[in-house]
């Protein structure tokens, strides 16, 4: 029996993806907007994973079916937006019945524009499948309107400013998506507070059980994996909720535990640094002084007078 090849299919060009999915040839080799409500795709190619060399922005609404990337699936029954950057693994179930819009943008299309660099600042391109953007009806109209504007421009006769206009629309689309994500962080504040509470418990347990002795300092990656979130989403969520990112929360807990050691034990500063997971006491001293405006030794001595 022939073993099924489960390795991701590498797609280097938008034209290649259109050909594989039996879609019409793209109007432009470096950008494409597919309206899934009016086009049918080759479903035999969907039940596998892909790696694209281009950006993918999707707004999906569906009666059934799942799509995902990384290690999980996202159920599109409610509808939502998902963003993937080049070289991320994407997969779709063969029996998925979803509709919506898919915008494909090759990095070369953005070359010589500030967006080529700035697009990397939009953290949602690294969010996980359970962190999709859910749109209100008003927000949906805004996003669909921008998608249609891009499509209209692509269908018009190409002139010397066509690319400028399309890139401008893409940037507006990303800025609106950023705004809507910030709204989502606020409207899901109760859920996010649960994540914050769980994260604090994870850090407390990590230090109390002295995992620092065997695993070193806790990392953002560790917390995100325990919470089933991506590192970017965790930091963005915390920043909107508390004003601090995940790394800053870890540092706060470190300083809290350091102060506890300094005031309740006879450990030397070097011993405290080791117990907290620092490889070098100098690194601990530097962080403590930055946060507390005094050295660990001076802080300890102030409680001995």
C-alpha cells in the first residue's frame, strides 16, 4: 500500500495556486482576490497542508467546515478573518463548505513601498487559529467594501497609479483589522481576564515549584503554550488589558519573587539569581536595578537596619 505524503505542498506563486485549485488565471501575477461566493475550487486538493510564499488574508463565513494552520482548526460557523504570512503551514478539510473572500499578496508586490517593511508590524499575521478576528455586521461591511474596492481596481485598466491605489487599500484594510482586533480584546475582556488569571497562576506555580532550577527563566513561549495561545496574541492581549506585554509580566513576577528572597532568606544575591533561573548574577542585578532603581544588595540591606 502506497504511503500517503503528508508533507506540506510548497506554493511559490499565486498563479501556481490558482492552477492547482482550478481557479481562473489571476489578473496580476503578484496579487489576487478570490471571491469564494462565486468561484468553485478543486476540493481534491484541499485535504492537505500548504506552505505559501505570499501573504493570505481571508474573510470566511460558512455553514460547516473547518480551516486551520499550525496544530489546530478554526471553525468558521460564526465567520471571521484569518491572516497568514509567508512560510506558515495552512490546511483545509476537503468537505469544508465555506464562502467569503481571500486576498493573496506576494511580498514582491509591496516592494519599494513602506508597507513592505511595515506589514511585519501587524502581529495578527502570527496569531493562532483560535485567535481569528470575528466581525460585527458593520465591521463586515467595511472589510467587504475594501475587498471589493481592491477587486474593482484590479479589474480596471492598469495604469501608472493602479499599484499605488491597491497598496493603499491593503494598508487601510490592515489598519481597520488592527482596530477591530483592539475592539475584540475589549469586548472579550472577561475571557481575557481569565487568561490573565491563569497566567499569573502558571508563573506562581513555576517559581514555587522551583522549575527555574531545571528549566531556567520562564519564557513567553512557555506561557503561550500552556494557555494555547500564540506568543503574539498573548502579548497583544495583555498589552490591551494591562498596558504590559507578556515579557513585562514575567519580569514583574521575577522582581516580586526576588524581593521575597531578599527580605525573608539569608541567600546571597548570587544564590537568589540562581534560584530564579538566571545563568549569571550580573543579569539579575541589571534587571533588578532597572525595575527598582537600586541594587539587590542595597535593597536587602535596607531591611537589615
